[in-house]
């Protein structure tokens, strides 16, 4: 299947940003907020890439600058080698925003036809493509039904179909499975896997870290507008760690250990997660010196969620 991808390949990277920065200023107080602070990313063509971060970390602002919905204060963004500020550079991009809204008087097929026309598609191609996508995303029987009758999950599927309508080379998806049931999430993931095999680059912003870990090859974690951690999911989660579980840990010692290790309280025990054996052994020595009971010391591997929590805790 030809997605028309090759015509946009002037760069090895689907997305490149260099010191991309956005500063918001309050005109009354003069206070500045750096929503995005000198973010430099290079995302290879054909990669499934996840952008993560807590609320307010700058993810949505980054996407808006990439799509020229807001202008950067400084720095640059490129899409397939072209200046992201140019409409021609954004032509190969499909976008599904978070909390999107469609006119409820449209039918599903009518809405896809409208967005296809905005993308410059011919009438015959729009009809064929909308029929294909409605079936592929489980909305075949709903194409002639007004959108006002759609559930949240159905609207998400329709939003994804809208983003795919013109066969983009780059898909930018903001919380694409929000409100979708587990079976629907699996089906959407299969659709995206198919696009990945065709060479489409998928840029995903999601709070569902289990989903990101399952689907994305690479991730970047934003905190306070900066890249706090970036790398291949396989490498980030493969790093070994050690979990120390103890009882009777005084508050002062807990605060001390929290400086280098996230903690979790479970069934009356305090669990500390360390990244090295040396750190874990030092913690065990401290705990014993304070008369604490050591329940266990065990090696662990990390989930993406654990990597995310450790990164955010250290950057606070």
C-alpha cells in the first residue's frame, strides 16, 4: 500500500526540534512561565515515539508548536526536514487532538468526507477512503448515524479515522485511546501497528504508560518543560534495580532514603526502589543501624511506569 510517504522524505528524521522554547508572559505582572524549555529531539522516520510527562510538563505546548498552532519563543522545529511553520511541511501530518470536538449534526461518513476535502482529496477518493476507515475502525454500521449519538469510545475511533484520512506519513496522536474500552484499545493498537509496518511515523502522547510501553519503541519524559529522560523503551526498562522492604522505619530515615529512592507503603511495610546494588546495600546498613526489620532485598526490573515515577521524583 502506497502512503505517498516517499515524496516527503527530505530528511532521515520525521521530527526534529532544536532548543525549542515557549515562554508565556503575564502582561499585568510580567511573570514568565517557560512551558517548553530548550527541547531538542530527533525522531527517526518509521518510529513509534511516546512523549510522556505529568500534567503541566509542556507536552501539549510542544505539540502545538510542532503543528504551528502556537509560535515558539525561540528555537526551531522541522517535519521531514521542512520548516514546521510552513503549511507545506505539515501536509503529510495527521493529527488527533485530546478532547477533540466534531459538529454533532455530521454523520460519521459526512465528517470524514469534510476533513478529506480540507486535505485536498478528490470526491471519489474520499468516499472510498471513508468507507475503508469506518470498517477498519469498527464503525461500519455507524457511518450514516449522526455523531451526536456516538459514545466517547466511538468518537475516539472516528477521530483516529479523521487523522488517517489522507494517508499521512506522520501521525500525531494526543491520548488516542482515552475513553476506549480494552477491546477497542487492542483494535486501535493493531491499526497503528499496521501503519507502523507501512513506514508511518507515530508520535504518541498518552498517560496510559502500560499502553506506551507496549506500543512505543522510544520515549521522552518532560518535566518542567525540559527533557528529563529519553531513550529506547527496551533499554530504559531493562536496567536492573533492587527493592528493599522493611518495617518500623522512622520518618526521618524515610525522608533520607527518599532522596535517592522512591518509596511505596504496602501492608505496613515500606518498599524502597534503588537503581544499584551498592545503594541497596547502604540502605540495608542504615535500616539495621536504626533497628528496622528487613523483610526482603530482591533484584527487580523496571516497568515504564516505575521509570517514569523515579524520573519525575528526582527532577522535582
